[in-house]
C-alpha cells in the first residue's frame, strides 16, 4: 500500500549550526518544522502561517493522543529524530516531592538535558457554576491543557439545559445538591469526570492524575497554568527546586 506521502519527494531537510529544519507538502498544505535539539524546543509553521511552539516532549505527548491529522503526525514523528537530542539517561533523572498549600506534588528533572516532567495528583473540585465560571476564583480551570478543560466544561453546562436566572434563585436547601452520576471525558489521554446539576448549579470536577512533559526553556509555553496555580506559589516552589539543581528558567 502506498504511503500517505512520500518522504523522499516531499520533505526537505536542512542542517544548520543552531537548529534543524524540515519542510513537507502534505494533504492539508505546506508545513515547516524548526527543531532546536539543545533546548528541546520546536516551532511548527502551519499552512495558514500560524506558528505553534513549545518543547519536543510536549509535542510528542500531544501527537500520541491525537487521532486526527494522521499524515502530519507521522511526518512530525519521523522528523523528530531523538538521536539528534542530548541523551536523557534514566540515571540522570531525579524526582523531587514538594507541597504547596497542603497539596502534594512531584517533579522529575534532568539537570544535564533540561528535561522537566511535572506530576499532578488526582483532584476533585466542587463549587457553584457562577464561582467556577470566574477565572479569578479558579484560574487553573481555564489554563489546564491550554483551555481545553474550560471548553469541555462550558459544553457540558450548555448541553444540560437552560441555566436558571441568578436573580431568581431556587430554595436549594430543599433540593439535592448533586447529581447521582458523573460522566467521564478524554482530553488528550487525560480523564476528566464532570457532574453538573442544572437546578442547583453545583459542579463536581474529578481530574485524574496527570504528567506534563516539558523542558526548562518552555515551561510557561507548554503549561499556561504554571503561572496561575496556587496564585503563583506553585511556580515559586518549582523554580526553587530547579535552582537547587542549577536549572534556571530564563
């Protein structure tokens, strides 16, 4: 069976002093990929001209859970040759546990390559719709997975039916606060449970444990909630651990 595209005919490979560059004409248009092995950094230019950037580990993690654009994903995986990257040996990795506001977290890092993996425990959030709908109260809901969690939550609320008028609140003390069931959804391989009672407007978010794969130079790009978790205290704790291993975010 013929390949979706011919790598020999359609891909242009350039070698530079500072980075590697790949180009390909695929079904959806012309793509350009710039890879900076020493920093684990990439920039992907889409046919529209839009540029997406971040760390290579984060890109690979996304590709693994993306069923769409099979030809683009296959080309990206073929272009991202890990032999071009500094060796990330298991023996060089270190895991550190830390606590922020009573919540336990952990981080796996490699001082030699700059690799940073951030591990998050299972989390349950319970609150009123109008409270969770405020980025000021729950900024992490709007930044986790680059906004995909908040989009999913909005869809669930809209699909549940008409939202009561806040000025004409119902006597919730006589009504069941929660629903009897929780539905589970998948966001790039990450499981999210959502229960919403449209009558009382109570939301239950069950967020499975997850790992964010990133790099020292691309932390804020790969993980927008890095700056907002615990009102910045999470960021301070992570930066403190990295600094102790001579890893400084620029």
